[in-house]
């Protein structure tokens, strides 16, 4: 997802209080441990903070942390 789309998705998640499932993830690999994957159905947002990561070619990376409320 691109920067602006990621930001909109994060804002909507914080306003609605849910985290959308990861697209295409049906079952996490057990060797990944307990990373808190969201798959199958949306889950309640349990933190007032929502991270937004944006990665671009050429080494340009940005990370924002939004706070709900």
C-alpha cells in the first residue's frame, strides 16, 4: 500500500476501533511464534496507537504513529 492509502487505512482503523485482517493470510506459520497476526476477521483495536509504515524505492522510508483520541 502506498503512503496516503496506508494513512487513510490507519485513520479508519482508529476511528472504527478495529484492525483489518491481513489480505491473503489464511493461517500463520507456527514457526513465526505468537506475533499477534490478524486473519480471518477484523479484531478489536487494543491500543491507542496505530503505526503507519511507508517504504519507497531508493531507500526512502517513513513511519508515523497515530494516537487515537
